């Protein structure tokens, strides 16, 4: 399950500057918004959060390996609140 955790390093780390994550749900849903949380700069051991996601897209899938439907493209504001909400755009 996806659980909140504010300890630095306890995250889904991606090697390099791009990656993807598939979350399989137990039932079909129609989302209205997504939230993304990253530790704030004040809790980062280095004082910065350059590893935080910047540009990201969310797709809806019926099965894992299909192309999917774009639900929105977003930008995480590294100077904003640690927990940010993004509405479904489609």
C-alpha cells in the first residue's frame, strides 16, 4: 500500500532523471485529483530537494501494459508546500 512517510530516503527512488510508476488498484475508480508529497527543504539533509519530481504526467489504465489515457500533465513546485494537489485535467 502507499503510505505517507517523511523520513528522508524512504521513497520510490528512480535512477536517472526519468522514471515511471504503476499503481494497481483493487477496483476501477474515476479520480478527480492527485496529490504528490516530497520532504520540504528544511528536512532535507542537504538543504535542497533537487531529487523531487518536477514535470510529471498521470495516465489511467484498464490493464498495466496498455497505452493509457492522459489524465493530466503537472509541475511540482519545489518552493511550494510539501503536499501538493493536482486536479484531473481531462
